[in-house]
C-alpha cells in the first residue's frame, strides 16, 4: 500500500494532476497546429521544470561534456520516480523512456507519453526485447538535419528502483546491451544520487532536496570487437555497471554528508 503525507494529498498531488492536464491540452493544441515532434516534445521539458519547482526539487548535473550529440542509449541507476524528471531536466535532445504498458492506460497521462514517443514495454521479456530493438533501430536511423533534436533511448538496466538506503545497485539485465551491440549504439552511463531520499519507494511522498546527476564517458560497441557477440555483450554490460557504480561512489563521497 502506498503511503501518503498530508502535504502530498492536499497540495502536491493536485498540483501534479493540474500540470499534467495542462501539458496534455497544450500537446493537443500543438497537434492541431501541426507543430513538429521536436516542438511538441519540448512540452515535456517545460512540464518537468514546473514539476521540479512545485516539489521544491533541484537537479545538479555534472559531466555534461560526455553527452555525445548522436543517437545513443542512456543507462542510469534507478533510484526513484524522480529519475525521469531529472534526466529530462539535464539532457538536451529527446530522451525516450521505456515505460510499463499499464502507464499508457492512465487517463490523460497515457496518451500524452504515447504522443511524445515513449516506449511501451511488456512483462514478457522477449516481447520487450523486440520493442526495444525496433525503437533502437528507429533512433539509429533518425534524420538529424535542420537542427533536429538528437534522440536517446533511456533505460534503467536494473529494471526496478532500489530500496537500499545506501543506493546499492541491483544486477543489470543483459537484453539492453545486446540491443546496443546489434544496432551499434553507444552507451551513455549516468550515475544518480539523491532521488531515494526525495521519493522513497512505496510512498507517495515528495521531500525537498537535490538530485545529483553525473554523466560519464560513453562506451562504444566497436571497442569490443575481436570477441563473440555474447562475450561482447557481457563485457559492455559489466563495464557500464562498473562505470555507473564508480560514478555513484563519487557522488556519495561528494554529497552524502549533505542534507539531500
């Protein structure tokens, strides 16, 4: 059962619903005016900034020089439901998130994320792998002429949010890395710290605080040539996890003694 606070029930949740409804109506208006998908997608960025302000949450990002301006897969440790707003706030271009199929059925919200191009995933691993592979192919083939926004496929390879108060990561699922190898898409690792303290798993409570994002140097599938596909996938998975874990350790060392 989800835990609610009086503040979230009376102020934060109604505020979130209002922002969501307004964003959804603005998207519909953009569709009527036949705006480009890039401009429609910008509604998500505006919504994110308003949401963070409403919840009194700050995002501090470092390592943005590692954010390559080409189609890639963003991999981040999963700490809270605030991970998505944090990435939208920090990353330029179009961050296309993987979302559970059930989220697309939510009134107002579901149709909105579908229009924005978010990726529907399923409980069946094979079906999910196929959907992600098709999405990766579209991202790889995206035309970036005339200043079009760079698309990124964003996934949390742990598959679920951590409950560990020390931010210990779970095991990474291998399917995402096999997709990166298949479509030769770089992996951009991001370490995140602070989200768990703002929105604990299992509670609809938003605490004031700061989320720290650290964008780490990208990993390229071609750097793993010379071995079989399976071994290449495992090496890419292990190196991504190590890079994120090391980055997370640096964030904890720098900010762990602060009140988040």
